[in-house]
C-alpha cells in the first residue's frame, strides 16, 4: 500500500515531531510511505478567507504531488476536510477525484483502512481529547453531541488501546476551541475566550496531556495554556499512539 | 461597529461573558435532553426539511392557495414587496381605524422591518407584550435573540429598569414579582387597545389559517381583545397542510427551549363577528434569496434560535454584535442578502464549526452557507484591498514549491504569511497567546536526512 504523507505547512515548520510520529506509525503498520518534497499547503487559509478562487494553482500542485498514491494521509483533520470538499481541477478532474476520495485523516485511516485493533503503545497519563470540529462534524471521526445517534469516537477507540492511559471526561464534549483559521486573529477576543474556556474544561477535569487530531487547534490551545502558565502539556495524538 | 469590534467590547467583561455563555449553554442542554427523548428526532428533522423543500419549490402556488382560502374565511390579505411597504400597510390599517395606540406580540418580521420606529415617527405608540420584548423596549434596545429577546439582561438589572418605568420597589429582583408588575401594566394595555399585531409561526395553505406560538398567551390576549388583528409574516412561513404542523410543532419548541411544545399554539382561522383580521405577506428580499441557489435553504428557517444557543461565538459575543434583527449563525447568512456592504463582516464571525447545522430542526446547512457567503462577498469586492493582496501573495508562494522552500527555512514563510504567527505585540495572536517555538529543523529537513536515499 503506497501512502503519500501530507504534512501541513505549520506542522512542517513548527511541529516536526508530529510529522515524524505519523510517519513512524504508518510504517509500523506496514505502509510504504513517502513524503512528496514539493508539497506546500492545501489552500484552506485562502479558501476560508473567501478566496477559494485563488486556490487553483495550489490545487494543481496538490494533485501532481499526490495523485499517484493509493492513499494520502495527514495528521490534520481540517486540511483533509478542505481537500475532500474543495479539490478540483478542470484539466485533471479524474486525478482530483482520486485524491479527494483517497485522502484520510490519520485516526480515520488507522481505524477504517488499516483496521487497527492493537497498538503497542504505553502512555501512563490522564489524557483529555480535544475533538476538533472539522474532524468531527466534517469527517465524522466521532459522533456529534447535537445528533440523536449512537456515540462513537475513532480517536478515543485508538487511545483506549494505549496501556496506562486514562481518558478524561469533559463537561462539554465537543465545543469548538475558537481557532477557526484567520478567525483566530480577525476575531481575536472571541477566539481567545473560546480557547480559555476549552482549556478550563480540561483543567477542571484533570487533564495532564491535551491531545487531538488537528495541530492547528492544538497550537491555539497551547498558546493559551503557555501564556496562562497552566500545568497541561499539549501533544498530537500521533505522538501518543506512537509512544513506547 | 463591525462584529469583531463589538465582540471585543463584549468580552471586556470576563465574568459577564461567562454568565452569558453559560445561560445559553444551559438552553442548549435543555434542547439536547428534549431531542434525545424522541428516538425519531433525526427523522423528524429530515421530514421537516423535506416539507420546507417542497414549500420553497412551490412557494407561489401555496401562497395563492392560502390567499384564496384565507379570503374565503373572511381574512383580508395584503402583499408587501419590502419592509417599507409592510410598514405603510400596517399604518394605513391603523389610520382607517383612527387609532394611535396598539399592542404587539412577538414578531421578528416587524423587527426586521423596523416597524416600531416607523410607527413612532408617525405618531403611533406600540406596546410590546411579550415580556422579554417589553423589557428591551423599555430599555430602548432591539432584542438580542429571536426567542429570548432579553437574554443579555440580568434579573437585578431588570429590577432597576422596572423600578424606573413600572414603579416596582427599589432593589426588587424577584422574577415572580417583576413578572407580576409587567402583567398588571400590560393588562391595562390589552384592555384598552383596539388593534393588535401578532407574528405568524406557520400559515397553512390548505385551510387559510395561521398558527402563532407563544408561552405567555400574549398574542391571544392581544388578538382576542382587539377589534382588529393584523398578522405579519414572511412569505416563507407557509406550510402546505395542517397535518404538517404535527412535524413542526414537535420540533419548534424542543429546539428552541427544550419544552415539548409552546404553552399556546393558537390557530387563527377567521375573524370573530365584528372583528377585522388582516394578514400581511412580506417579501423583503426573500425572493432574491430564493433565486440564490446556494442560499435558498436559509428560507426554511422556523426561527427557533437553536443555532444561536449552540453557537460558541454567539454565546461569547452577544446578539447585538451582529447588528441585524436576526443575530447568530442564521442572521449571518440572512443579513448579507439584505445588504452585502453593511453585513460583509457577519459570515466571517464564525469558526465554521458546524454545530449550528446539526441542531437546526430543518437541517439548514448554515456553516456551509457561511463559507459560500465568504466567497460571494470576496468576489463581489466586499473585502479589504490589503487582504486581497496578501491572499494573492500567499497563493503565489503556496503554488510554487521552490519559492516556498526558499522562504521556508524554519518558518520564515509561515511566520510572514500565516495569520497567526508573527511574534510581536502588534499581532493579535500574541496579545493573549504564546507562539509555538520554532524547532531546530523542519519536518521536511528531517525527512531529507533520515528517509531520502
Ligand atoms: S436556522 Fe435552524 S436552528 Fe437557526 S433559528 Fe432557523 S430553524 Fe432554528
């Protein structure tokens, strides 16, 4: 199985350990993983700002980077959702469709495609999951609290395979953290307030390690945590699933 | 003031923001409990959505059917192309009665049309009889929520307001006493006013009747005691058959407040002997919205307010920050249709988290429409030039890997272009958040060393 690794720009630049953990995890499960060197970005920052019409070149590049792989996997639900919903190219629509239908967020790939039932991971900490909206309400990696439907969570199912790990139950299961792309600066006051409230829920319920499948939300929450000097560490779920 | 500035002002009072958020979250939780008590909830939502789908594709026919049946019942039907026409029609009815005072129960449509100020300018005194609306009216404010108009007021503050206007004892903040005072004050108005306006929740094409839902019975008091009942409604409020009420009435209040049903769901079918009954149908941009394919479904809205209660941004910025009669997520997709320039900020006042679409009882894809509005607003030139330029620059770099790598080298590109990562006090990211610390090498550099042959 040939897997193309898509590492979003800010993960590449700020959180290399998340890319490394993702790569090692996929390799552990026998995937043949490559990281196309010419990748840049999914185009979401422009599209969510109302400039989807400026993403054509970005789309073209994404397609030429990734269309040859069986699957494309990324440790960011938000970027994956953007590609799934918006990647098109008049001239290469067949390839674009292949990419759109074969791109996966890491936890859904581990659960649905690799059908992982066992992990040799050990992580003796109280872990609180931040369920990012795009992963949840967009990609359905977990049930949404608003819907009258049976609960499930792919990330939590995986975390439950990690020995020593204790999952924290939050007061508000899936409230948005307030990152929201350019929202985080355009609506700074509300964005920060939402971040504070999310973090407080974790503090109140005894989270030691805050994790999730979307590094952008985690970066925002980490920013709030560090500024307020709270005793919580932030790690991407790939790092926990890959821990020994 | 745009949404971001108003929201920043709102957030200056940290504890009050907490209180506002928690109050509305409590309503969301009540909604959840009510919804989860109905196993077929999701099927109900789907049914409601489909009925409204049919309504929107057959709107003209249903309206004509309603008019025919309503006229048969003795109701006078009026048509208003816009807010101004609506207001003129109401005023002309009042004039024909020689009346300068009237009562009005809750109607978001009349808020949308700014009826109260219009009538005031024309010498007519309007008394809002919904308790929440009465409070904001006494305070000289617009409602901040379509179902809970004074949700931003604390009971102590209402005590002060009532002391000033209704003569309640100073320092009294007991909700029961305050409600009693309001009721006594309103009773006199109900008994003496000859004209009453109500909104409409549903108008049934098949029968020519309309249904008004209230918890306080104030619509009934107004309408039954007045010689003239004027009901104002947006044209999208029509439903085909009476049996469809079984779907909508089950959804409306569970979504709105978590109650199984409103205390009063009153059917008005014909004027009683000696009474006049009017209905005013208002377009005011609705047919334009109907013509915008990607935004058409916003007309399915039954004004339950659930999208506001669940919206993490609404809860932390307050209804007034949306500077529109209808606030919150639904307001943000309705308002640009009325005026793109004035409301260009609203579709951006969202993280696109999608919770609104999930609670919406008629399954409007609200967050997708927010995204679509962003595209429409930007393409039609409602975006600051500086933003356009920086987006163009970003597009150029991101579509060229060589340039990207060059500007890469530990985050230089990201630092300069990603909106959230310039480490100085001028950057809004840094005001209340730390930056991620740049690592020794990027993932790309690590990969080159460790994996590439
Ligand atoms: S958009 Fe949906 S959730 Fe929001 S007020 Fe309208 S019906 Fe209710």
